[in-house]
C-alpha cells in the first residue's frame, strides 16, 4: 500500500503506443482535499494518465496509487471511493434526470434517496423532472457529475468536463466542482485551458510531452512571476538612462520599458515615477505587473508545438 498523504500519486509513468511514448516518465501528486488541476496542451497525455489511474489502460512502466492503493492491482478495493467522468456518459433522453439516476442507483446498489441528495449537490433539483433530452449541455454534464456522486466518493476525477460547453455551462461546472471540494472531496480535473484551472484549482500539475514540468499550489504559481514595473514614455532612450542610473534594470518590452530591481524585489512604482518626473519625463503609462501565469504556462509547455516535437 502506498502513502495515504496523496489522493493520487504516480511516479515514472511510461505509456507507449507502438514505438511512441505518450507518457514519458510522468509523475503526479494530487493532495487530499481541494481541486487539483491537471493542465497540459492537447495531446500532452492527460487522458492517458487518467485512464491508467482508473484501470482503463495499463502503464508500460511506472507506479501509481489512488487513495493509498496500488493501481491497477488494488483498484477493486478502492474504486468504490472514486467517481470519474472520462467519456460522455450515456443517459436515456426520454427519461427525466431523476429517472436516469434512479435506474443507475438501483444498478449500483445505492438507496434511491441518494438521487435527490446528489441532484441537490449539483443544483439540478428544479429540473429533476424534465426529460434529459431537453437539458442544456451544462445540465447534462452536471447530471453526469451527479451520477458519479451516488456512491459518495472521496475522490472525483473529471477529464476536461467543460469541453464543448458555453460560458454559462462552464460557469455551472466550475462552481459545482468548487462546491464538491468545499464539501471535503478531492477533485482532480484535467484541462488544456489555463484560465479554467486558474479560476478553481487550489493546486496544479502542468504536463507537457508526457512529463511533469511544474507542480505546486496555485498561490505558488501566481507568486512565481517576476515582479516588474512597465512604463511607456515619449523618450524611451533617456528614460532608460535615467532609470538605470537610479539603480534599476531596464529592458525594452512591447513599445515600453520593463523595469526590475537588481535584488529581485518588487520595484516601487512611486519611486520609478519620481525618478522619471525629476528628469522631466512624464509617463503615459505606468503599472506594477508580474509575469502572468499564462506566460509561465506558455514557456513551460512551449516546445510541445515544435515540428517533430512528439516524443519518440
Ligand atoms: N489508444 C491509443 N493509441 C495510439 N495513440 C494514442 C492512443 N491514445 C492516445 N494516444 C495518443 O497519445 C497522445 C496523448 O493523448 P491524450 O489523449 O492522453 O492527451 P490529452 O493531453 O488528454 O489531450 P487532449 O487535451 O487533446 O484530450 C496523443 O498524441 C494521442 O494521439
């Protein structure tokens, strides 16, 4: 049995299809509780990883545990504590949302009273007696989430659950996932869209080309950017001279200047403004900024888009 500290722990996962490694030594650690984003560009191996964790595919090499149990060896002991959506689940379009879940509850030996409880958790009670076929895509996906909750799982694994949804549907799924985590469950959600993960995740693993390239809490990721001040003035050449002689590091950036301090600390925008004003250089734009998370993500995953960049 593996460590109970992590909801999911994988080390050195390799998955080869033919001669090609789609997972190339991937490691993954999902803390217990909260939402953990598995973020990576299309084709980086997110679905393959999730399929391995759920016993739907077998790793060529490596080791994984779910809630402290080896997979696939001990999956039968733990799968009852896990709910997952990997492919779109099938529901009967002519039956209501509630009837679909009733059938499912009976088939997996859960009491029918669970149906209303899970409909409540995904805010579908008001629409419980409408036919599934009339549901919006967001509602269909929330019913799928409700179905995974029937067994009261501790760990939920959702593979790109907002794919194909409109902004309203995306918002519904996001708040549903947040609510599940706030109620004490662990949610592992994959996405290729940074903003999706950024808005709900407490921690995140970034993967590219079948490998982990970064992991940590969302706060750590957000803090990881380099703090700088961006300035736009009419005379960039003189402004750069003035600011350099005042001790800052200055680079040109997007029709402006990017100012960082030499000791890595956040430059004070008021001091920058004062130095420029004293030299009669009045900024048209001045703002404190950080490297955005998007830049960090693009840099970490950049080489995945190179021609011939696929792992051999
Ligand atoms: N059964 C299979 N046989 C051969 N190649 C496969 C198979 N399943 C996945 N692949 C390949 O493995 C790579 C990783 O696929 P995977 O679906 O895991 O990526 P992903 O990160 O989930 O991508 P997406 O965001 O597009 O869903 C892709 O290049 C895919 O074509």
